């Protein structure tokens, strides 16, 4: 018996998925059981790189999720709506769902998975994080016996491409962004990428899987890379660091699900495993006990990579449908059984190292005043150096030891009031 798919969306990922499923020679034999039954598109007239019978293609996406013959709905349209509504209708109709939509899962995952558990169907999302990198199922299964301490990832290819080129070429953020847009690595509206929202969606999903609880996406701290300058790239290099946009989920309390979940540009030591992840590639470093460290690396986007992840989810569902393994209750290693929300710790109570760059008037005693203010607020300094001048303003770079973020921010607020301080152009965390 064939397994019938209803595919929503025939863009880059949808096209790549159809191509993979149509070209199944030499791939897993179960793919031969898959039938592309219906495909939903915005326009019937758009030229496409795949050939499908006219009877298969439709602009009526709702008819696909309501089709009684469809076994699996593959949602590849992206965005929040109508993706959320279509996924919920598919689940309500007893259909399993495969999605690459990190935004809808991170924001509406509680609603989606609660309904899926009630209806006895699976929602698969391997392609939602890391493109073709297999990380979702390993976190659910292979790594689930470990006590996970930290998940740290470079999970946005656009920002990693921009930062890599700024580092290797000495180019400005604006120049590299414009070039990335021309090359198709960045969207015309790059906000979700460069402001960190895409990475925040992804780390929310990874944190939920790693730590066994739901994550309120709105509580995730998020900072982007717009403020990163050539100057910061140079100073970081001189100090033995590279700058990466990191998504970090870390367990704060050993006794309950209290986490730090955040996205921000970070100075990463050149010796760290993530320091050499360049270009559009992604990597996710998982640290736990007893395993230690394991890193997942690969292409984080693109038709082929994402289609590989989507099709692996389809394959898993086909195997279960063929062997009769899909029935209530759902397999806890395959579905989502989380009911409770993790507590997201206040950033002010967390500890971190900081790199901060000041522009000040060239006056005697400025460094001393900075040191006194930091000391007054309990901020221990690793180094404080005047590095040179910019337009007659002295440039001072400070690197702290591990300090409470709340104390550090209080010190900065006081320092901003100093008459000698012109601006604080950079304030970055150090891994």
C-alpha cells in the first residue's frame, strides 16, 4: 500500500523535496512507497523545475489538509499564517505532519503538539533547525540518556556568512549584507536573520528537546549583529577571538528546568570547536554527562540539505505506517510529550564575560574612572587598554572576568553619565 503525501508549498525546499522523492533510485527502498498525491502552490502558471501531473497541483491548500486520502501533510510554505492553521487542520483530520517551519513551531508548538498528542499523530520537524544536519532526532533519542548541560549553536547561515566575510576581508557589515542579498544568501528584508530572530526560533526548539520542557519563545533574549564593526572584528582577532552569532541554551539549576536561553554575537576563542565554522555552514555543540561534547556540522540551508531532512522525516513516518507502529499512545521517543514550561532565568542574574569598547574625550584619568566605577559595582576586569584614537576621541577596550550581567549593566549606566564618555559603540559577550 502506498503512502500518500500532501505537500504544501513548491518553493525552494518544496521543489528540492519533490525532486528527491521522484529520484529515489539508490535511496532507501521505503521511498518507493511514497506517492505525491497533492501539491499546493500559489500560482499554477509559475515555471517550475519539477514535472507533476496537472491533477496533482492545486492552489486550494485547505483541500489538501482535508483530503481523506492524504496520509502525511508536508508543510513547506513557511511563515506563521496560514501555516499554523493548515497544520492544525491536518492534525485535526488525523494526518501526520512534516514541517520545516521553525517560526510556527517555536511560537505555536504548545498548541500544535497538544492537539497532535490528543489526535494520536506525529509532527516531525528535523528540517526546522540546521537544514540538513540531523540534530532533532538525535536529541530526542540518541542523546536523551545524557544530562544535557549546554547547547551552543551557529544556526543561521546568513549571519555566519556575513561575519566570516567581515573577518576575512575586513569589509563593513553594510557592504557584506548588500553583497549577500545580491547572491541570495540574505533576504531583501534581512531582519529575521541579522537581528537574531531566526536563531532565537531555532534555539527555542533545541532547548525544548534538550531539557525536556516547553519554551516560551517571547522570553528568549535576542541580540543581532548590526552593531558589529570592522574595528570589533580586528580587536577580537588581536585578542585571540572570532565573532560569531551564537544561540545558547544552558541549564542554570541542577534541580529543575531553569534555563538561560539567548542569542547574541559572541567573542569565541580561536581554539573553540565553533570558531572555525565559516560561511553559510551551521554547527550545534551539545555538552552533557556522561557523553562530554558532540558537535553536529553541515549545510544549514539550501534545497538539497533541507529536502534531505524533510524526506528523512517522511521516511520515518512511512516506516511506522507500513509496520503498524502508529497507534495511541504515541512513542515518547518519536513524538513530543512535554507538558510543562521551563523557567527562563533573568539575564541580570546570569554570569558572563564582556568585551566593551568606549570612545572618550582625551582627558587624564578616564581609565581610572572606568576602573573605579566597575569596581564599585562588583565587576572584575581582565584588561582595560587605550588602543588608539578615532577622530580625536580616545578608544578604550575593556574585557571583564565572569561577572553578573545585572552588575555590569549598572556599571555601564553609571559610566554613560560621565562627561568624558562620548559613546559605547560595542558591548559583546565573551565565551
